[in-house]
């Protein structure tokens, strides 16, 4: 099983997140003066994909703010942990992972939604066409490959099993394993895993090849919703407010540009970006792109996008009931996108409370 990362318990990542309590803050002292603010943001990408900040930069929506790629990740929890400790200047993850990191007093704030679920952008739990797995109970004792543990896919698996009446003891018998997304289809077809989580372009590519079928999807479970946010270190936001505003508003504009632009043109732009950045990646899967799935206009965040996962984590026993408040986890202060501007002329942002509501 050369494509599989060694299995770990579903709570292992909590230990990693606990380190954030002693995390160092990122950013350098600039006192808030525009000329002293950081203008180059370090980040991790995703192999074979174009993330929204990369699209925003290519479209010219980041103005004088530049991006510096420092490597790739396949894990949202790892990405936001890196943002909390200052290894990168922003990171993105499933909102449940953001909640867990915040509970451990990490100095981070969510600033904009960047991915979600809709009828075009969703993750499915796929099995081979001739697999004996047809129900939630059939997953007991089976290996389920996903990009990381303790994040979006494991949450969907838990919700699916809970809704079909499995006890917590039986739920724990399903075995989530970490498999890099680009290897998931191969691992499933080679029967190294019995279920593989596939989303967006990798899902559609695998479906076109044939021989697999969905057991369920997150869209079937929860419908349309924004699922993940970019987070930034609190010190960075305090010392670089203009940079943060340019960055967040640029992403907001990119979200609305992609929503309003013909699909073929969005795909062509992404292919061009991948070719230009020279990371030795294939572009064929990008032709299957359909949507970023962000539910709210311009990626603005609302309480409901965190409350669902706060409740879920409390039910699992991962956090205490009432330990965290949704509105304390995010801000819309730096999102200056205005609908009337049609992603061309962002308006000035207004200072708000942390939730920005």
C-alpha cells in the first residue's frame, strides 16, 4: 500500500493542534503604516489545483500584494496550523478544524470562505461498482481513504453513519485513512481501500473512467453550504490591516468573477496559471472544474457556517458545549467587496467587531 500514509487514530491530529497554544505569532512590526506593511504572503498550494488566492493574483485583484509559494499540502488542519505558528501567512481548512484550533487558543481569525458544497462542487464517497458495500452498516471494518483526518471528509462520514443509526461503538469501527487526493482513485481501484472520497475534478475524472459508484455525497447530506475558510494570524491582521483588506477583497472578487464568468473561460484561466507557475503538474483534470461552491456572496462568513460544526464537535466530545462562540471565530471586516462593483471596484471596508456582522 505504497500510496497510503500510515493509519493514525481519528483523534491524533488533536495533539498537533494542541501545540498551537504555544504558537508564535507571525508578522513583523510595522505599526500599521501602509508603507511598512508586509506585501508578500507565504502560502501552501494544492498540487494540480488553482486556489482562489492564486486566481485572484493572476486576475490582478491583489493589487500590490504578492504571493510566495512555499510548498504544497493535502491537509487543511496542517495548513491552518502553519498559519497559526507563522510558517505561512494564511491557511485554509474545513470550518470544524478551524473551531478545534481556535478552542486551543490559537491566535487566528477566519476572514473569508473559500470552498463549499453545491450541486456542482461536492465530495462523494465512492466504491467499486461491484463492491458489496451498499449501506452505512456495510462500512463497519472498512477502510475509507480521505485527504486528512479530523476534517471535512471525516465529519461527513460521521454524520452519514449517525443518520443511519449506527452506535458510536460501530462508527469507530469504520477506518478513515489518509490518502493523497491524487492517489485516491488508484488506491480504490487497486482495492487498497474499500471507499474513496473524491471531489470536483478528481471525482469527475474517475467517473468518466467508470467502474465506480457513489455510496453518498456531502451535498446529499447537507445541501448547499460554505465549508471552509482562510484564517490569518491575529497579529498579522493587527499589524497589516491594509494588506489583509487587499488580500481578502481580492479573493472575494475572484469568487464572484468565477461565478459570473463562463465555465470554459474559468477553466482556461486556471490551466494557464498552472502552466505558468512551473510546478511540473498536469492540467488535464482542470477541465472538469465546475464551481468553488462558496455559498455566500463574496465569501462572507456567517455564524451558521461554524455553529453546525461546533454542535457536531460537542456531540462527539471533542470540545465542551458552550466552549466557543461562532461569532468569535471570524471577521468580515477585511472583505470590502461590493455587489454593485461586480468585482471591479471594491469599496472601502468598514471597521466592525470580530464577527463583522
